[in-house]
């Protein structure tokens, strides 16, 4: 209590009251508390400061996130609270490929050569392609006005995920 009180420039009696449920921190202290404990403010408010399940990660349950403000790409294989540019991100829901978002896979040497018949303009393009198999994620970032093609090492039993900036996440198993 004393260490926390000193770090926040408040009394240890105040900390004691919080622990006993007789009061709560002032809103102005929440950011400092979050930094002190290495958690985000949302976790402090919910009272859930425990870690995720250590064995919770599973490649078959991979989740992709894309920040709409900056285009940052993030993935997780377990429960996660992801934020970017000050906004909470929600996991993308992968849809099975359709005619507009179809991929073509060809074997070349020890690779899979993957092509897409997709627009690659600045307003509408594929932002990334990820090959997920077993214990790996190979993610390739694509840019507008670049060719809609990638090469991945052969990994059988893999899934290909690809993200269209206008229509979301797609998957080919």
C-alpha cells in the first residue's frame, strides 16, 4: 500500500479504503494506476487483472485485427484485448472465398504461388495475405498498385487468409 501510495502521491489509507471496497480511485488516477500495474484502464475498471489462460493459444482459432485509422495488422491465437490509435479493435470474421475474392494456387518449386483476380487500386486492394499452418503464421503485407500475387513455402494443411480493404477478411482452406 505504501509503495503504491507514494507512486501516486496519495496516502496509504486511501489505498486501504480502495482494497476494502470503501472507495475507489479518482478518474484522474486511472491512467497512472494502469501504467503502474502494466494493464490498460479497461481492465482496472472491470476488476479483471488476471492473465489469460497460458494454454489458450491455438492456431486454429487465430484472429486478425486491422486498424482502420493506420492500417496496422495484428493477430492473436488466444484471447486478447487489442487497441490501436486509441480505439479498441474487434477481430475480423473470415468469410469463405467468393467469385470476387477468389485465389488461384499453383505449385512452383517448393512454393505455393498464389494469385488473385482482385483490384489493387489505392481505394480498393488486398492489404495482406497470411498462410497459417500448424505452428506458423507467414504474413505478407501488400500495397496498392502492386501485383496481387505472393509466394509461400509449401505447408500442407494450411489456410490462406487475405484482407480486402473494402470487403473484409477472406479464407481459403
